[in-house]
């Protein structure tokens, strides 16, 4: 019998580089299709834009080789492809709206993309170990709640289309709630690691569910009341749902008790029904959801109806990039960018985009499973779930699965604050995955972990 005790997993950086080149090639092909469909010519700046976008992606790849060589090799290509496809669609909408290059949304989004990648690279360089974040559990919680209530401050807080979720400083506007979800995920992960033993204690059994003790219901009630406060004062249904759903999901991961999910869904149902009875804008969104094409709903807003008709005109294969009319729908570049894609690349293309998001979330959850510390497991799971929930809420809203919430699609929709937050989120996931996949240092004697990694080969 011979024993092989040194096992080094593949880093996957070369695979990542090949996938990055393929992702940028797909983006450039889509960009050429838009040019040929709208003007009949290949865009003159194709090589410059393609080379610049590839350069930014490769620069981040080199940072991974330097600081996180064992990080997951699929996350960066997926995010690069999604971000690039978003830029292509925004450019296409600029052409449809007769906006010049300097005044268009696509150029501004490209600048935000470069800044977001740079900030994500800085996060990777400075954050050498994700476990350092646990030291700042309560500081992260304070920052997260401060960012949530920041739009309520006078002077800088501003209300846009009924929702007070923006701050305005001079010519610049920002949505602090995007960064709040990262800070709150860090807070929830640190808090639940400390208290999960108490929260896991069984209480009474009701209808087959083992409920927690009454005195342990405090955290979820506080999160519920805070999410209701966001809904009441900021009129932001999307952030309220994301905030409360994130906490319930992380609570379930920490305790593995289904009863917390049941309690969370019950509280969410009570809060949603209460909001429906009190707030007129919630009643309007429910009307648009249940009876989109009724005269009453169309008189309130025909945005959802136009988005649905646009996707219907695209059919299975779409009209082709540059050959549809997605600009007819209001906010096609932000809230309704999914119907824009659905019209021009069809149901099959839209499914491909959803699969990319599914792969990204799967890699995040895989990272959570492979991480050796409890804080990292909860943080990776929380960040992955927040991304999944946001995608479900957006796609579900524009397809009438649930009422519209006003959230934007990560990496695809226009918006600098969303790009900055989601690239930072991916950087943290990459840091955690590097720790999860990195082999343990050789110890002087055998350890349970080393023995688990030992492969025994029988030789006759």
C-alpha cells in the first residue's frame, strides 16, 4: 500500500483566461450584429472597444493570478459576459433613441464598468482573508442600516417616481441600498455565527414543524420591522423584500431549521397584505400584476403591458439584435432591460442569460459549501442568495410572476451604484473561493483534515 498525501487542486487560471477571451468575443459579435442591423456597417470602433474591454478583463484576471490564484475560474468570465451584453443592449437603445455617443447611456455605463472592476481589484488586493471582516460585524451592521436610511436625509435624499431610494450630490446620484446589501450580509453572517446555537434550540412542535423558542424570535422580528420601515418611509418594495429575504435565508443556512422559513414567509405575507391595504402605490402594482391589460391598469401605467408585448413579438428566436423596438417600453435600459433582450434575442437567448445567472449563483453556493469556516459559509451563501433573489424579483416582475418591485438586473441594467456593488460582491466571493479551494499547508504530523485529503491507493 502506498500513500499519496500531497494533493494540489487545479487553479484553473488558464481555463479562466480562455473563457474570458470567448466571453469578450461573444460581446463583440453582438456589438457587430447591432451595427449591421442598424446602419449596415461594422462599427468603426470595434477593435478599440473590444481591445479595451478585453484589457480590463485580463487586468482583473492578472490580479487573481497574483492575489487569489485558487479562486473560482468561472465567476469572472460569467460576469464579464453579462456586463458586456448589458453594454451592447444599452448601445442599441442609444441608437434607437437617437442619442449621441457622448450623451448616451452606454458610454456612461462603460465608464462605471471600468471603475467597478478597478474597485473590485482593490478589494481583492486589500482583503487578504475574508475572515477579517468578522471583526467588523457590528460596524458593518451600522453602516448597512445607515446606507438604508441615507435617502431619508434632507438635502441629499431625493425621490424619483415615488421611491425615495436615491441621494443626489451635485450632478451625481447614487443608490446606497445597493451597497447596503453587502454590509448587511457581512453583519448577518457575523451575528448568526455567534448566535446560531441559541437560535437552533428547539421549541414546541406545531403542525409537524419544530418552532423556535419565543424568546429567540427577536432577531427575525427586528429584521421584519426594519424591512417594513424601509417600505413605509422609502416606498421601496424591492429593497424591503431583498433585505428581509436575505436575513431569512441566512438564518435558515445557519440553523438548518425549516421553521424559520415558515415564520419568515408568514411575516412576509402579513407585511405585504398590510402594505397593500395602506399604500396606494402597492395597490397599483398589484393591479398591474393581476390585470395588466384592463382599462384601469393601462390608465395607471402601460409599461408592463408594453414589455410583455415586446417579448411576445420576439417569440422563440427574437427579432435579432438591432431589429426590434425595445425603446418603446419605458425604462428599457434599467427596470425593463430583460424584456429588451427578450424581444431581440428571443426566449432561447433569454434562457441563456438566466442560465448564466444560475451558474454564477451555483458557483457562489459551491464556494459556501467548500469553505472551512462558519463565517465564510454564511457570507458566501448570503451574497449568492441576494444575487439570486434580485434576479428572481426582476425577471418575475417583468413576466407577471410577482408584482413589479423596481429593482434592476445585476450587471445588465444601467446604473453605476448597481455595478459597483455587484462587482464588489463578486470580488468578495472570489476571495472566499480562493480560501476554500486553496490547499492547507503541510503540518508536521497527521491531522483529520490532512487525512481527509489523503488518497489511499492499493497496489497489489
